[in-house]
C-alpha cells in the first residue's frame, strides 16, 4: 500500500540512539531557520530502508512554530570500506538542488565530525509525500499506476540528462570502465560479507562474477557521452511522490551515486519485472514477467520506451542481458551485506533484514536464468508506441545532452529543447508551404470543384510525414494502449505510408499545446499535419476505447491520413448542449443495431475522404439519464445514411471539409461497432471532449497571434490622417490590450494542458472550462481589432481574418456553449466555498 512519509516513522531503535542534546546544539547553530530560541526536539526513525539510518527531527519553539527535518547518518559499528558515504550523498543533493530541476530534497548542512552524534551525518528537507514500498502498487487505480511508472521513467531520464560539468560534479567519479570496476567492487563487498565466521558463500555468485567480467559491453570502456550521473539504487521506494499528484517530488538515497554507465540505473529500475526482491518470507520471488503485470502498470518495453524518449537514448536490446544480470549481481551483494549486518545486530532494516540472505541467493539464481534465456527484450516497440527512440550511437546522445539541464530560474511554461525544435520545424513548414498556398486553397474552395481535394494538399501531407510533423496530438497513454493492440500488426500499415511517428512524437498535452498553437495560425494547417478536428477527437476515441478490430479497420487508415471522419452528435430539433436531450435511437436487433435520427453540424462529413462517423444516440430510453446514450461507428456508405446538405458558418461552407446535415433512416450496423458498450456514451464523450476542447483553445491562440501579426503589419504600412495607423494613440492602446488578453489566455490554456496531463480530465474540468470560455472570446476581440485596422479589406475574403473570426465565433458554441462552461466553473467555486 502507498504510505505517507510520516507513516514510515517509528520510535528510534535503541541500537541507533543519538545524543539528542548534542544534535540539538548542532542543528540550532547550522540549520538556517531552525526554530528557536530554546527549541524542543522530538526524534523518530524511518523504518523504511536498510542502509544509512535515517531520522525525522521535529523541532519546535514558542512563537516559531514546528518544523520537520530529515537526518541521515552512517550506521554505527564496523562498515565496509567506501560504503555509506553520506558525504557524497550531501554533495550530489546540494549540486542537483542548486542547479537543476531534478526533484531532490533541499540539504542544509553536512557534519563530518563523528564526535557530535557518533558518525558523520547531514540534515535535509522533510518531504511529506507518498512512498510506494510495493512495486505492484496495491490499492492504486490502473490509470494512476501507469502514471506513477511513467513518472518514474521520466525522472530517471531527467537525472541522466544532467550536465555534470555545468553543476560542478565533473570529478564525482571515473566515467570509464564503470561496469568493470563495479563488478570488481561488488565482488569484494560480497567476499567481505561472507565466508569464515560470516554467512556462507554461494558458489553461483562467484561464477556470476566471472561471467560478468567476460561480457562487459564495449561501450563501457569509453569515458564519453554514454556516461553521466548514476543514482546507483534507483527504484520506486527511493522516490517520494506528491501527495495528490502523480509526480516525483524527491529522489532519495543517493549513497551509491557516482559517474558511470547510466544503463545500469535503467536495468536496476526494471528489476520488478524480473524479480520481487521485497524482503519477506514466501515461496516465490518471481517478478511481473512470471506473475503477470498488474493492471495499469506498463509493460517493460513501454516503461523503457518512455525513458528512451525523454532521455534521447537508443534502445538497449543489444546489451540488455548483461545490464540486468549485473543489476541482480549487485543487488545480491547488497543484500548479502545487509544480512551480514543483521547477524551483527546493526542493520537498519529491522526484522525484514533477516530475509536478505535468502533474497541474495535468489537474485543470483534469477540472474543465471535470465542469462540463459534466448530472448530477453523485444526490439524497439517504441516505434508503434509513438515514442521517438534514437538509433544514433552514444556519441549522438552526447551532443543532444549538451545544455539540456533545466535550470530553476526558468519559468514554469518553458518548452523543452525537443519541443523548441519541433516549433521551429513547424513554423518553417507553415511559412514555406502553407501560407503561400492559402490563396490557392481559398480559390479552390470557392470554385465549382470545391467539394474535391486540392492535389497540393496531399503533396503537403506527404511532406509533413517525411519531416516528422505528423499525428503530433496523440498523448502518451493513448499511444500506449494502441501499441498493446496493434504492436504485432505491422502488416496493417501499407508500404510507403508507414513512418516512425505513426502514433505521434510522444508528447504530453502541454508539449502539444506549443505546436497546436502554431497550426492555428492557418485554417488549412491542422489537416496538413493530420491534427485537424474532428479527426483528432475521433482518433482519440478509437485510441482510448476502440477494440483491436475497430482500430485495425478505422484507426490505422485515419492515422495514415488515408481517410477522414465525422462526429454526429448535435440534433436540430433539441438543445444538444444538454446531451440528455438527444433523440436519435440505436436499437438492438439480433446481431445489428438499427439507427434512426437526424443530425446536423456533422463536421467533416462532406469531405470525399470521409469514410467513418462516430454517432451518439440512445440505446435505452428508460435507463438512468446519463446511461441512455451510446456511441457507435457508422460506415458513411451504409444504406440509409443520407447527407442532406452542407451548412454555412457565416457564409463559409468550409469546403471540402464541410458541416453536414444527415438523416439516418433504418441504418443497420453490426453490434461489434458499438464503442465500449451500451450506455457508455457520456463516459466516452468526457474522455474525448477534454483534449478536444483544449486543442480548439490552442489553435485559437495561434489564430489570435496571426491576427496580431497582420494587424501590426497593416498599421505600419497604412497612412490615415497624416500619419501611420501605428502612430495613432488609440491604436497603440488597443494593440497593448490585445497583447495582454492574448498572453493571459495563453497562460490559462497552458495551465489547463498541464493539469490535464497531471490530474486527468475530471480533476482538470474546471480550468478546461475556463480556457474554453476565455480563448474564443479573446480571439474574437483580437481578430475584430485586426479587421478594424484593415477596414473594408478585413471583412472581405481577401485576407484570412474573416474566416478566422467566423471559426472563433463558432467555438463559443461548439463543444459546449459558454454558458455550460460558466456553469461548471461556478458550481466548482460553490463546492469549494462549502468545504
């Protein structure tokens, strides 16, 4: 079960008792802000961990309040040489805390004077967060389990991207021959912990040491970019998670940290898939690959794909057998040492430590079993998952690593280097290829051929694929699910249409926000990158909720950009902003559903490439109000689907995309076309509309920026009443107000994206509603001002402004009118007031 840090505290073990008076005097003199004067001190000990004894100091003083700190010290008694180096822990924590965004507790002071409390120690910040001692994460929801594991992988990638030269750790250890030296070190540690007068040695452990020495990877001999900061004991229970958010707030226990081959960290963090080394008495110590991966926890390849994506590392299959075997070898040596200390009475892990000798031998047996396997890791599943895994040599990673350390003096919403490069590519593509074609596309859309596809559109889509600017909207979790269903279905992607980013670039909603904004600068841009509505929302539905067969038939061609889709929800005869009003019926008849109803504003249905509709209707009119609705896939060519007319938006028909009114008359579709099951329509809608609404907001930020650009250019080039428009005071005032409104809206949208990533759709619904109200209203104000500056030209079709304005005005209604979202915001405010 998950435990708060405070739940791991216990009375101090008598064997680890301290001179509290001496500690109090030292802390009061050396810890900044320590409560005083005459503070009172209460000392407890963390029962978690088996290495350096760790204590909680609770200090309080009248008028100064109570504060908690953590003290970590070397254990008493005889210890192995180079072990329990709290001085090194303090050094690395201080460097990371001062110069990077790697989440670590703040350190206050280091005491190397053993006379104070018996051994050297340091004092650091107390983090009241969650620790997960059990790798299976019992009592945690599947979605939360996935988020925890992915956060674990991302945090490890952040550690490995640290530029040690930039933060003063360049002499923290030798980079070359790390594995060779580590095998020798842990062999010596094992020999020192076993043998005559000590626990018995295990011959297979000595044999494993020889095997490892003979199979050290070539890359280990280099001191180059394959190396960097190594944590040395990176696992879930050495991470402190935020109490309410699925993110790491503190990486702890840096005792074994150094510089070296970072893939050892990666393999060690993956050991739960291989073995359950939790101390305890039981018959089996099998890992996830033996017992089954708990629901929600990603597969090993998915976990590695996240790490490789965020660290820009190549896929580690070539030497994976060595790294896992080495991790088990090292773990066995550590547990042998713990068991030896337990026999002497100075192991800090308490009664759990008595099982560590058995675990050590089990890890050795597990290592040999792993070595003797034919296949231990599948090749590069990240291609299907959507993560971009580098195939370059380690030297290429070194160049990417330079300057990658995030510094704390940056703002909250500073895009990563990966996103910045995508921004540059995307902006250049739009400026070079889309802006020059806007006039031609618009001309085609006004012609008698407007319901056909301009040939240049398909050429630009092919070019966007080639440049890796394709399906950028797909979030990590959706790509992961599709990968599970489609990973082995490589034949589904026809020759010539497959690309490395079929399932996206592995971006979060926040990261995609920076790119979606750029696409919003042109009404034609999103579809060129396969990121246009309603296809993005429909693909998201299929990614999240579609069966394997549904994904094979409809998702893959949508991902390839070969077909397009429509979303049929709104009905002309009822107020469809309240989806419980929907009247379209979906009635079960044997192996088919019969659909009857009238829909309108089915965007995308006029496109000749549109092949599939997602329709929302009612399967049970007598069920509870929010369980009546279902969503179902309808092939647009099914008999009974009658497209009546294209609808106009302020005179724009948006050809060839279009917004159709459609009648469904006794339309028969197979029961296998139902999505998720009967009565799940509302559930799907909420999952679909969260990211979809946000995408609209992101694009509106871009539309407003385009309006600002055109407005300024016009004001600088036009003269009225003897001076440039840009010189008139009224224009300057309005321009400044537009910029203020735009930046406010942008920050709100980015915050909404960030909360969507961290908390999910339900918890982020309040700020999503705020963004959905703020963004269209802001864009309308900016675009209206831009049209005003352009005069008559602004309301004509000679500029893109009127079309952008019409789209923005529509979005005060589409995906829920302002009034619905304002109601959501107000209800949440009232709920908070009642708490």
